[in-house]
């Protein structure tokens, strides 16, 4: 039987994993809003210690190391670019930073993915670090189920329901496997 202890932590006390898996997973979008002050008062923060803004320098340095298994991408005006000397400079000028396979270079993300992987076949982590009034990617469809964890700041997310079951699902050559 699959271990969904970590999934329970992400879902929170109002959504048992068995209900989520039977009625939401691979069926419909679902949003859980976490009131940080309310969670702190209860002594429970679901993403505490996963990644802080203070951690970003170290994470970016790890992602840029030779032989890193993470993929560092810079997006500006919804397009991948490579014109900045560093990701820090790109961000300072309004570009977004993506670190695909953050779990390969950031131990807390690796631990979270390993724990989720006990209940699912696999789990990987990607990081999107987007400046105010910016958008990293155009509207798109992921060909897998995705948990989005908003760790800092505010963002208006638009999430659409799962495509019609009879819709043709196409694989995307440029899509990251295992995202």
C-alpha cells in the first residue's frame, strides 16, 4: 500500500488523501489556500524550510555548477533567453528564472520528492522565480499531474480543468520528461 503521509501534509487537514485520490487526482483542479498566520498559530506550516528567499543564492549556485543535474533557464517576455551573465542580473532586469529538477540540487526539495515518491511512481521539483508584474510562460498544458506550491509572494494562477477525456493527448518533444 502506498504511503501518503507527505501528501496528507500538502493537502492539509480538510482533504484526506484517499478522498483526494478518488475525486480530484487526474480528474479536476483543486486549490488549497494556506493562511500563513493561521498555520503558524496552529504550529503547522506545510512548506516550512523547503526554500526561502535567502536560500536562492545557494540554490542558483548549485544549479550552475559544472555537472549539475538541474537545468537553469532564463525567460524574458515569455521567451527563453541567454543574454545575461548571471541569473541574478537577469532577475534584476525583470526576467524569470526556472530551475528544472530543483530536487537534484536542493536537499529539502529532494527530501519532499523522495517522500512523495513513496506514494506515487515518481516526483520531481521545478522552481519558477518570477519578478512582480511578470509571467514566466504562456498558458500551456502539462501532460502530467502537477502540484503547485506558492512559497513566497503572491501570484494570480489560472488553472483549467483536465481536458475532455476524448481529447487527443499529444506528447511534446520539448517538454521535460518526469516534470
